[in-house]
C-alpha cells in the first residue's frame, strides 16, 4: 500500500457549497491559496451553477481565475452546457459532471431522472473533449439514498460505466449521506472495477456516521488510490442538518502518514487554512485531528484558536 | 468476519472517569441500567480508586451492587489490594488491572515504573484467582505515549505476556491517546498474538484523531474479536483537553451492523442512554452516529434532543 495516493481537495466547492453561511469570493480565493500552500495539488474550487439555487458558489469564475495562477490542478463543477461555457470562459481545464445512482436523489437534487441527467451532460462531455478539457464524473448516493434507501450495486456500476464510456478520466463514487460501511465499500469498488480501472475510481465519502476513514482504509485495501476530502470536514449534509460533511482532509492525511504513505501535505498549514475558514463560517471545524491539535496547541501556547 | 464480536462497554468507567463533570451515583446506576437495556451485556461500571484523585468514581461500590442485579457481566477497575477488597465487598466477579506500555505514562499516571506497577497488582491477581474472580488486564499507550512518543511493539508484547502469564483472561490494548493508524494496529495485534491468543486480545481505542473506527476495522481484518467502546464517545483525553475520548459505541455498532455483524444492540435505546448522560454532563455527545440521528429525529419530530 506504499504507492502514491492522490487526494482531491473538495473543501472550496463540495464543502462550502453545503455550508449555510456563504463565504465571499476574496476569502474563497485566499482559502484555495492556503490549501495549495499546504501542499494540496488538486483542488475543486467552484461550481458554475445557478446563483439563486446555490448562492455559496457565486463568483466561481473569479475564484477559478485566481486559482489558475497557482501551481496545481483546479476543478470546477458544471451541471450543463451553460455552466460549461462560463467555466471555459474563466479558463477551466478540468470540469466535473455529476449523476446520481438513485432515482429519488436525482429527482430531488436536479429534478430529472438519472437517464435525463446523463443526456444533459453528454453535450458537455462532447464539447470538453473537443476543447481538450478533462472531465471528471461524480456519482452520488453510491451506498445509500435518503429517498430510496438501499441502492443496488448494479445501479452504481451502470452509472460508472456510462461516465467512463462517455470519456470521463476518473469516476468519483460519492457516499453522499455517509451510510456506507467497510465491507460494502469493498464490494462496491470490486464491482465498479470491472467497468472502470481501479486507478480511475475515486472514493468520495461523507463522515455523517463516522464511517468515512474506516471505509477509506477498506477501499485502499481493495486497491483504490484516489480520495476526495474537504479541509476541516467542511460540508454538512442537507438530509441530516447538524451532521458531519465530507471526510476531513486532516483526518485522511493523519491516517495516510501514519501508515507510511507520504501525502506532501503540511499539517500545520492545512489546519491554519481550516481554522481561517471555520472562523468565517462561525463554527468550529468537525475534524477530529484539527480539534485535537488545536486543543493541544492552545494548551502549549496559551493562545486561543478558532 | 461474520463470527461474533464482543463489545465491552466502558462508558460508565473509562468514559465518566475522564469527564470533568462528575455524575452522581443514582444517575450512574440509571446509565448502566439503560446500557444493559439497550443490549450491552458487558459493562465496566466503576473503579475502586482514591476518591480524592478520581472524584468521578466515588460510590462505585453502590453502582456495582446495583449493576449486579441486572443481567450481564460487570467489570470494575482495581489499582491495588485495597481496591480489590472494596470491589469484592461489593460483590465484584470480574476486576480489571492496568499497566502502561511506556515508562513515561506509568510515572505520570500512577507514579511508579512499569515493573513496579506489575508488582503492585500481582497480589491482586493472586487473590482474585483464589476467590474465583476473573481478571482483565489493560495496557495503556500501546500505540504511542504523550511523554515518551513512540512505544516499541516489544514493550507492548512484554506487558501483554506478563498479564497473560499472571492469569488475566483477556488483555485489552489501549491506544490511550488515539495516535494509532490501521497498519500499526495490525502489526501490533500480530505481534501480541504470538504471546496471547487473538481471541483474548481486546482493542481499546480512543478517537482523538478520528482513527478509531479505521483501526478497529483493521484489527477485525487481522482477527481480533473484542472491542472496548463508550456510549456517546464519553471520555476525552487529559493530554488534549477538548479532544475526543473512547471510540463511541454507537459508531462501532453502526459499522458492525452495516457489515452484517449482529451486535444485539438497540440503537435507539443506546442513543437515549447517551443523550441522558450527555445532558447531565452539559455537553453534546461526540459520536457522529448520535449527532446524525439526533439531527434527523429533530427534523422529523420537531422535538429537541440534548
């Protein structure tokens, strides 16, 4: 397990998009810069979505433009051709599209069936390919749906196959509501790896029920090598308000480094970035590592930290 | 991995002992009863230690007497012969002794060397054996020490061998400060299983850095079958104030049940027990599962929960 693990930092997008309190453009730009400075080389920085539906992502074009001056790879979410055009105008080189593995979530989230959502982003992928833009595919609710309950493994495999066949370079498997457990993760990865190479499957787990790190370890054992995470565990879950969001990058880094897998991340800098955005959000981070190290530093230095 | 996993609920002792706010005897008796009613059949209910040093455990004789009227197995911690006598007078049938794997922690925690601490509980074990009382052995700091830093695997194996050879029926490996990661857990268990049968090794992990569930899953993969946990993640860590304590029983149960391993625990009843004690402590539970399900229930029922 000593080979390289890639971390895709999704805090500025999947994280902040699901926080009640919007963070302004300048602060988001500073947040991305801090994450890059901490050693995170792939960061999802924004979404070209309706500003009315998702005010947290307003100004994603500015955030992307500023990010592209930094070293690293920067992703933005695009739901449709309009979003794609705006993303391209801001210089996007990697875009992400998304589909649900469950009909119930697709209806509730984007008001169309899974098949319709795929039809909707087919032209996006086609245009991206023509433009030489790489496309990442997200699948949500891969281990359970807040509306449909259990999601059949085959539904995930079908969605993964579709995204891969359409030309996505990577398929990110999202446990959107955090209900997965290790054996189910392994079963799912094994099944998806029949359709998509294991090296091109990302694990995108939410920590709603505290299972995310165990699930990631199980997935690493199964051979997966890409992890989506958010600094400070940003995000929350709209289906369980008050619950935890994305797995915290700090907790992931702590586990990987403890296992002898180098991440290139400077933990102190990362925690500083998290503390900064947490104080803007007006709430403490949910990352266990951040809280433990903040408590320790407070004890040692006598200073307060957010 | 479908065989039985045993959970040792340590909330009323290792949990409450490390909470700033003491919980009264009657409330602790009610807490134990609620845990048993929720399906936890092995519960550590108290410690026969100095009331001056550990006021949280005052009245452990009353708590034990009341517990012994319930169905299940009830443990109490005894540091020395005096404690053992008091525990026996209250009817103890299982006692726990403890040693550290690191000299620094031993000195700080019980003001003597590891070797001296072993000499101290040798007569306890001898008397327990004569009385037909079973003895459980705890080893602390098995994956790191707040004073000595790294702890050699051999130091843990030596302590485990000593406890086993003296007659302990089970040796509980404590990651007291929660710094372990999955591969280190597996290495440690593999080494200890050379001296103590794997079935007689318990995993006692704190969730300070969020690693506990991943570590437990790794340990299960390695063959371990006993898990110590505390309802609601009670406990905290004296070396990182504000940090998380024992791994939460709810999070463990969620993982095991999700993996198809039946625990016999009624999650709703367990969460009710946790919410009850959390309101006495005046702080929210740290268990991800408890917080997520409390949030969900609040949303559904419109009622508030602690």
